[in-house]
C-alpha cells in the first residue's frame, strides 16, 4: 500500500483515520477539504482543484481523504491509488459523530481550513449545502450506493477495497497493518490486505 484513498460519509472519521494511517505508514496526509475550502468558505475553482489534486496525487506515496467525486472517483486520486479504505459506518453512528463534532467546532470556534470556522447560523439552516449535519444525513445513502457500486466496477479493478464498519474494525485493521508491515516473511511485492 503506497497510495490510499480514504472515503466515507462526513463525520465517519476519514481524516482521523487518514492521520493515523499516515503515521503508521510514514506517508504524507492530504486532506481534500483543506484544498477545496478557500478563505471565507469559497470553493476552489473546479479546474484548479483538479490540477492541484493531480499534482499531489502524482507523488509515489500518500494518504488522501475526501469524497469529491471530480477528483476522487472520476479523477486523479483513484487513477493513482492502489487502495481505497471505505469507512462504512452505520448512519446512527455517523450522525452522532457529526453532531458532536459540529457542536464542538462551533462552540470552540475551532479554526478549520484556511482560517474558516463553522458558523453557528449553519446549524439552524435546513439546506444541506450549508448544514454539515443535514449534508451527512442526506448523503449517507448516496455514498453507500457510490462506493458499493465502485467495488464491483471493473474500471476500479486495480484498487484493493477495504470496508470498515465500526471503530473496532478500524482499530483491528490498523493493528494488523503494523504486524504485517513488520513481518520478515512479507516480500516487497506482497499486498498488505
């Protein structure tokens, strides 16, 4: 595993897992939200986003987290990836995590990407484009369909898919990576999954 795409619903723990993987595998971590959200929550222009992600994905090793279809599934991330880790947590778990995270970020005024903070008013908005909790709720089934179909699509036959459905599965899989990476019997050409 040299180039890993971490995907899943908002609030599923993509960035946390990607950071842990980056440490475990001593690989650079790239968070797509940090590229996409310019100051003032202005989205990066689509072609510029694709070009920047393509430049980063050209590296020999990385862990990239995010779901942006135009650069992940249909773009340079999955073109170059060898592994996709899908955090497929149940909706109830994702919703609990996204609510707690959003409330914490909002109350502490945590600085996110490029100086952005989650505005309190967004918690009161119904539009999923502005309310991350509603976004996670409305996107859950869509991600289930997208990544479930991708696993079976011959176009992605070059990818190894790892599906993790709970925090316990995440921990067990990460622990197994450490054991496999230290195994003297494993050759350079073996896949770790």
